[in-house]
């Protein structure tokens, strides 16, 4: 029997290809209203097997009805686990020894080996408004191939840090992480029958951190389903099971992450199933103010050339500093482009000035900034 759905007109071909690739028979597309098209399709007998799980999903318990603030709070908890920041750290670059993810990046620390880091950066580079897209493009093949060189490429890492200052990167990360992790978390919670904000947050954390499917199955097999135990008891059992799995894991990098389950256990003990604000998680305040603040370590100014940049008290911070540091990194100097002008930045500026026959002041004047931040 034919079925239809409305899709954006400019993405009609994309949806058609997705449906056909999944085995659906696309019947046609007709213009609707407000920039939408109506895509008609049906399930042929050859894909009857596909219909069964979809029908089961339709009969699943109602989805959790989270408010936008509850959704942001659930994400903030996981941001704190990943980067120690309520809003996440859009520019955080991490390479941990013994971590199978290798190079990880961004607000939710997406990893190289999952393939998601390449997908995220490819989307960013494909946006015509991406400030650093052209500079980042040459690294895409190595990222796609998961080459060992990207784990130690200091210039790439500095470029990724600088990308956090671009609102296009921040918006790309938000959309990407919601698509890859948040939406699947809502779907997984629905399938199990989890409806509370805290329950969804636990699922979301596990999808980002890994091993949600086998551990949730273990709880179902060994202790009972959500229907049998009730949501509160099931989530508590899952948190205990996951903590034990982390603590005894053969991967040494996973063992210290038991703090994630300890934080959830505290929320469970306090009965904060709706994630009411304000909350304190791992010593950090989650409130309406912190959820609506400017993301940390992201700079919209000062614009390059609007001031002389150098060592000062307090330390100078900002977009101009970051771009100077990135320029020095492109010259092969050993510097982290963190947007803070400290003693290493001063020494690097001096090295550059000496190498180019300039007065070694350690200060970046307007002319030098124009050269380095181009």
C-alpha cells in the first residue's frame, strides 16, 4: 500500500536515493507547500522483512516527551563527561595513549576510528561559508584513510582548534552530533520504554561512549526488561552493570571513566529523573544561564589588526591571538593555537622575527599580524 512523506524539495533526490537503497519502491514526488515535496513510496514483497521491524517500532512505547531544556541538560551532562564543559569544547583536540579512538575532536569528542571525525570535517569543508574549509581540505584523504600521521600532525590539530571560532563549525557540530548520537538515543530509549530525561541521558552517554547494545542486552537478559523492573530500577541496574564493566575492562583507558556512572548514580539517588535545573554535575553548574552562555574557548574577536598582540597581564585572548598562533604553526613553530598569548607565543613570535630579519620584540604589530593571520 502506498505511503508518503513530506521532504524538502531541494533534498528530494537525496531522499529518493536513500529509500531506494533501503529497498523501498519510490512511486514519485509531487510539489507540496512551503518548499516541501510529497514523496510517495511502498514496500514491495521483496522487502517485506524490512517492514516487520518498522511495524514493531511503530508499536513501541511512546517516545520520551522531553522539553527543549531537558534535552539541552541531557546533552550538557555528557558534554561535561567528554570535555569538562557544560556546552562542550568545540575546539578540543585529544589523542590519548591506548585509546582505540585515537584522534578525537569537538563538542562530543568524535573519534577518528569511528569514521565520524572524517564525516564531520567533510561536511564542514563542503559548506561554502566555512572559514577554514579550504585550509582543512588537504587533510581529508588522510582522515578518511585514518592515517597514523593525523594523530601527531600539530598543524592539523591547531587548525581544528581554530575552527571552533567559526560559527559554521559550531553549527555543523551541533547538527552532526544530534544526527549521529542524540536522535538515535531518543529512538533507543523509546524501543526500551524509557521516557524520563535522566533515562535518555544515560542512553545518550552510552551511545557516545560505546557498548550500549551489548550492555543493555546484558541487563535485559540477567535482570529483566524495563516492563518487568520499571524504568527507575532498570536504569539503576544498567548504571551498576556499566560501571562494573568499565572498572574491570581490559582497556586501561576505560577504567577511569567510571566517574560517568558515579555521576548518574548520584542523580538517581537524588531522584532527579526530570533533570530539574539548576543541577551540579561533577562540580559544574548546569543552569539556564550556563546553557545559554557563549561556548568556552570560542572567540568572535578582536579582529586581526585591531590591536598589537603581545605578552600582557592579564594575558591577551581572542581571535587575533589564535590566528597569529595558527600562522606561526604554519611556519613550523612548536605552538598550540589556544587563543591565549603566553610566554610560548612570545618566544615563537621572536623566533619568527629573527628568522625574517625583523626586530625581535616578541610583539605582533599590525603588519606582522597581517602576514601571519592572512
